[in-house]
C-alpha cells in the first residue's frame, strides 16, 4: 500500500524554537542539580560542625551518609549535559535516554538508604548503643531534614516543569535522606524521654517510609523506560490531528519520552483526492499544530494514507 510520509521538516524558526526549548530545559535541570548540591553541601557542613562540637559517632554516620548521597546528583548533571549533544549516525535518537539511566542509579541509592536504615535499626535493637549529646544530635537531625526536604521540593518542582522523571526521582531521594535525618531526631527525643528503644523502632518505621518513596520513584523511572505516557497527551494529539482540514480520521498516535522531550508518530487517513503535494501539506500543517499543542514535543513523524485504501484494507 502506498502512503505519504512526512517527517518533521518545519519552518526553520519552529525548529529553532524546539531546540531552544530542549536546551533551556537541560539548563534548568543542570541549575537544579547545582543549586541542590550547594544546599546539601551547606547542610552537611553544618552537621559536621555539630559533630565536631558534640563528638557524636551516630551523628557522624548520618553526616557521612548525607555527604555521599549528595553526590548522586553528579550522574544527573552528566545526563543533562549529554542530552544537549546532537544525534549521531550511531545514536540517531540523540542522548536523552542517558537521563533515564541516571534515574536507575538514583533508584539504587534510595534502595540502599532503605536497607542501611533497616540494618542499622536491627543492629541497635540487638546491641543498643547509648546516645549522647542528645540536644546536639536532635539539632543536627533537624538541619539535615530541613536541607534535604528543601532540595526535594525544589528538584521535584523543576522535574515536573521540564518533564524529567530522573530529576523527580532524585528529589524523592533527597526526601528519603530527610526521613533518615528525622529518625535521628526521633531517636534523640525517645532517649531523652527515657525510651532508648524508640531510636531503633523509629529507624525501622523510617526504613518502611523510604520503601514507599522508592516504589513511587520506581514507577516514574521504569514507566519512562517502558515508554509510558500520559493518555491525556495522546488524546490531545488525536483531537488536534482529527481537526485538521483534509483529515478524515486518525488511525494511530504513538508517543514516548526520550529523557525530558517527547517524540510522536501518527497515521492519518486523508482525502484520497488530494495530490501528493497537498497530502504533504496536510501532514506538515498537522505536525505544526501538534508542536504548538504539546510544548515538550521534540519531533514527530506523520504518515498520511489515502482514505479509500484504509477502508479497503480494513
């Protein structure tokens, strides 16, 4: 069956707008990573100062944990930088998927946080370690929680705005670290009230909470790797395409995320009386409208089939 194919060859200013939008989103992602690294660095330094004053071993462990977890932003930084590179003859879709691979690394770090929290709690249940310098420990835990939660909110907000599942997952990772710091506060409070067992029990509860955070982040990251997309976006695309002059029906619309940009392909049944030039024009105009209706769309391929051939083939 013959059909008219149209790959996105929009007016030059449209293409420039798409490229500019993709680069701008990558810059926003890198800025979010840089800013959160600074905030987490300041948080860890403040905790270290309290460690120096109090000499608390338990607190030192939490501080080291926060320092090491802050470094998980580095793979994301690399991913955002790589996503700005042009496609090559070997990597014809570009490098957006590096971002989703970085998301897998973030998931591994969240899982590690949950395991460490659980193991430490069980160890303290079996072999209790008396907490000292309770006021200092609680203060450092509060600082850790505030710093991590601020970073979590910031990363998740920017991740939603630019369409990055990996950045949202890293925000959830910061939230998991904040919960770990909160466990330190709870343990200090419990000990101060005469319930030393509160420390490991709260630790186990926090490990469970981090597990819930992990499930939510994993759904997001694995959804991207399996090309999950919001059905509302597909419906928007269908409505836009169906409303174009010369289009009789929309056979199929497929969309997927590559990093924080969307790609789409569509099959249209068009008026069979149209010339090849007119069919090309219908496909081009439909794609142009699609680009305006879906801001994160990086590229689209539109296939235009003569309507009567569709009827015969079905």
